[in-house]
C-alpha cells in the first residue's frame, strides 16, 4: 500500500468516569482557545489582539467601579446558570430561562406597581422579600408549563421553552406600552425607593469610597442559591434522584422514582431561579419594568451552566467571567467581538464534551501492515 501514517486515531467510549481534572481542563481550555481563535480573527481583519485584550481586561477589572459592574452583570447570569444547570442535570433542556426571567421581573414589579401593600409604611425588607417571592413564583409557574407538557404529553421542552420566551417578552411589552406605561414611554414609572435592592452607592454618605458603586444585594441571592443547590445535589435524596434520572432514566424508573413529578418540579425550580434573576434585575438595577432588561441573559446562562459543568459552585466563577465579558464587550470595538468570543466558547464547550464521553488514543500502526 502507498504512504500511510505511522499511527491512527482510535475513539472508544469511556466505561469509567473521566478523571476529576478533565471537566475543569476542558472548560478552561475552551475559554483559552476561544480567546486565541478570536485573537487570530482580529489579526486577520487588521486589529491588534494584544492591545484589544489588554483593553478588554482594563474595561472589566481596571477599577472598583468596573469590577462592581461585572458583579452586577454576573448576578442574573449566576441565578440563570444555576437554574439551567439543575435542569440539564436531569437532561431537561430548559432554553426558556429568558422568558422565565421576564415573567419573574413582571410578577415582582406587580408588588410596587399595583401597590399590593402600602409602600410608605411597609418596611423595605418585607417589600423586597415579597418581590423576591413573587419573582420566584412567576418564574416557577412559567417553568411549570413546559414541564407539565413534557411530563404529561412528552412535548419537546426545547421547542416549548424557546417559543415561550417570545410570549413572555410580548406579554411584558403589552403591559409596559399600555396599562403600566409611564406617560406613553415604553417603561413603567420608577419604583418607590422601598422596592429597590440596597446598593453600595446608597451607603456613599457614610463611606465616600462607595459612591457610584452599583453593586446591589441581588448577588447575595445568587451566592445563597449556589450553596443551597450544592447541598441539594450532593446531600439530599432529591438531588440523588435528579442525577439518577439524568444518568439512567430506566434505572430510576426501576427504583420507583416518580420521573414525571420530578420533571415538573425541576422545571419549576429552574424557572424560579430565573424568575429571581428577573426580580433582582428590576429591583437592583433598573428600578422599573422596561423593555430589554435582559441582554440575552437567558441564553448566556445556558453557556454559563455548561462551562461550569453543571456544578453550582463553579457557576459562581463562570458567571463572574461572563459578567466581565459583557462589561468589556460594551466598551470595545469591533462591537461584535463579545458575541464572537461567547459563540466560540459555546461551540468549544459543547464539542469538548466528546472528551468526557470518549477516550481518544493514538495507536501506532504495526510495521507488517505497511
């Protein structure tokens, strides 16, 4: 036979768990590789990748104000990433976090807009707690719909959640442009101060260093949620059921686990976390309900969950990195760079999953075959 390579690639399914370091390595590798590829593309279009990435770094981490903006952007990503992660663990593809986010924001906004309680006399803590509850209930109910359809009629949750995103946006717009509109603008009037999540900037009178720092209490929701989810996944019977259904639905059914009930519950939990992100955004950042309160958080959250390999504590770190990407992406030219990097990361993360499921080996060709 003619020329043949001295080795060939052999791909075999992994029978054992991949080594502990491998998922981390594939995520880190995906990020590094995405920046390298984006750098090469920048070079090809005549940009200066080194200068651009330096600028990128400074725009995100160069000052306390920038760092605070990064954490503010990371907050909804963290909550949505946690919500998507718990659904993905059960192989439920919730692509509807964007819609659940919007409905959560809407329900939370009802508290100050319809005044469900006297805004002057009710303590701020109570108002915020009720808003957080409303946000979670709204998101959970919106997650219930695709969950119920999947459990009862086996409707593809990818299609139903994607479509429901549009419904949520138009639902919000109906209220924003109509009944709740502030003098015909596409936003509601400003919430009373009681309905604002406390920000560091509010403490600027006591401490000058905080002036202009937009960091708000919503990030605490995200951190607490990450700790609670870690506990559920690692130390609770329900967490074990979720993982088992995801890994092996046949075995789960055989073990007597109610799969349909779990599909609905996990979808509701996933939606509740996205809804809480919506509440945190309207109460902590914009202080009113308006159009485009989400810069594609619902879809970026999907990437965050994958990059964190569905691990709640890793989601904290990954959402922070993505917050930095968003903040730097706003400042930078060409403006599409952020989407380029984000898209490349998603592509690489999904393709690197192959390494976790398959072992790839170089096998030397024996000399007799040549």
